[in-house]
C-alpha cells in the first residue's frame, strides 16, 4: 500500500469505535451512513444454498477509498488494515479471495458501494470479516479490496454503536528527516542544466521495485523541492535494452512512479510537484553491450519542468 510502512496502529482503547488509518495517498470517494440500521456481513464463501452472514445492528457506516498507486496487490491493500484490526482486538471470522469467495455470486450477494467510487474486479478481489465484542456491544467490520490498472480500492463497512469518529481516516505521510542543507551538486545541476541523474538508485533487469534503503539523492531532491515549492519536476525512467521497446517504456514509467511514491510517502514532497514518465531504452548513457553499461542505463533522472516568466 504502497507505501506499506505508512500505517499506524490504534490507540489501545477497546471501548472506542475502531478507526483505521489509511495510507497518505488514499482518498475517500464516498461515504454512506445509516444512523440505525443493519448489515448482513458475509462470514463464509458462497454456496448453492446462498451466502452465510452475520447480521449486526446499530449505526452502519460504509466508506470507499481509492489508493492512488498502481501495482499494489489486494493483499498489500488489506494486510496493513487487518493488522490494525488485530491490534484493536478484532477477531477474524472469515477471509477469502475472488474465486475462493465464490466469484461473481459472492460479489453480487454482498453490499458494495457503486462504481466509480468503488471498483471491484471480479477476478481480483479480497474480503475480510471481523468482529469485536459480543451481544449488544458487538462491532462488526468488513473490508473488501480490489484494484484497477491504475489504483487500488478498499471498501470499509462497520456496524455497531454510533460514534462520531470515521471508520477510516487518511494518515499524514510518515516524514523522514531531510537534511537541512541541500547537496550542492543536485541543486546546482538542476538550476543550471535542468536535469540530474539519481545515480544511487538501483533497479534489477525487469524490475520496477525500488529498494528500502535511504537514498541520499532522494533526501536531497526532497529538500530541494520542499525548499522551492514553485518548482515542478518530471521523474523520467530509463532501462537497458533487454526486452521490447513497449515493455521497456512501460517498465521505465513504473520505475519513475516508484520513485515518485517514495518521495511523497517517505519525504512528504507534495504530489503536485511531481510527475512520472518513461522512455525505455531510447536514451542510453552507456553501452548496452556490457553489464556495467546496462547497470548505468537503468536509471531515473530528474528534469525541471516549471518555468518562470
């Protein structure tokens, strides 16, 4: 999610209605609240006899969230939220994925907020049902996660005693300390030539995954952008020549996107200052005939895109 390290655990107050911390790049697309109602929460897979449910009564609150990050799996979307529920004392009653849930029948037998606010891919979704407490004090929470080609979607449904707190709320990004002084090389290169290679980032052949290391160039770039809020930049991904052009253009854009998400999630860089693009193997800086050359060509460059009159 993305930014999977961006989730916080609940305060240990079992009497308080649960509030989930969503990732910083999540936006609530819709919310439906019924002050006094009931919710039939699925607790097993669909069968020919129908869908087993546990019905809770009280305030019913449903939210749909869109997570602006491509490539996240449904497990990555739900996993951190399930950990929060576990920490808050919720018991997992049932969990499943698309086909194991019952596919089409399960999806359309349960309550799902309408598209485009909530998107469900019938071949790629994950469901979780949980409960805390018993009897009149019972609190039920279910999660449904799916994804499109460009974003993840999570529906959170809670039924229980009415509370003012939302079921889920967006969490401020975890801000990693940024050096007070900006490396002269990065700032000077950007100001004088308009471009800078983030040379300490590494990508294996065929991979868009950025490692967990604290990259000095990202710290410096974040400091530069935060200190210059009028500046906008394009992060441009490049690959070696292994594979097709179309595949490498897509891969290079995903690499740039990984860098963008890291800057936003870990360094608190405003998203509006960034864009991600990819050009594949079209602009090498070294020969692709050697291992060292291909390593150099797998890179992400920063290009200044803002202008001043």
